[in-house]
């Protein structure tokens, strides 16, 4: 069964998409944890960080540069932002499709919960 992210990529489910290219897609989170909360996901179906293959290195680099560019475009780069990637059940991963959370617009606390 396809994940919710695969269904969004395939346009089966609507989403507030803020960026898309041939490798990835970025959308606003439906349950934001900060004033700015964008998810950046690869179009390639990769379940988690642990499922990354060596040949995915360029794709992961692209995801990071998209995150950087989105932070600038969304006006949060200068004040700061946090990027979170959950991995596995204890890491808080709820969708088995690699995704990065770009969080900004409020002070981030440490340690995260």
C-alpha cells in the first residue's frame, strides 16, 4: 500500500505544495509544530535513513540544498530554523517514506521532546 507521501507525489491526495522538481517535493505540514513547518520528501520511495543506498548520496545532497533554498525563500534563514529527520519507531517516524521537517518561526528548545 502506498504511503501518504507517495499518494501526494502521485496527486491522489491534495497538499499545499511549496516546491517541486524532478527529485523532490516540499509541502506544508497539515499539523504544524511551528509557524513554518514544511516537509521535504524525495520522490524516490526510500523508507528511512537506514534504507538509504550509497547511490542515494546525490539525492540526499539535493534535499539539503532544497531545504536551504526554501528557508531563504520563506524568510526564515536569517533568524534560524531546525531540520528534523525521524528514523524508526523510537525516533518518532510515523510515515515509512524518508522526509525532512523544516521548522522555523519560533525559538527552538533543546533538548527536543
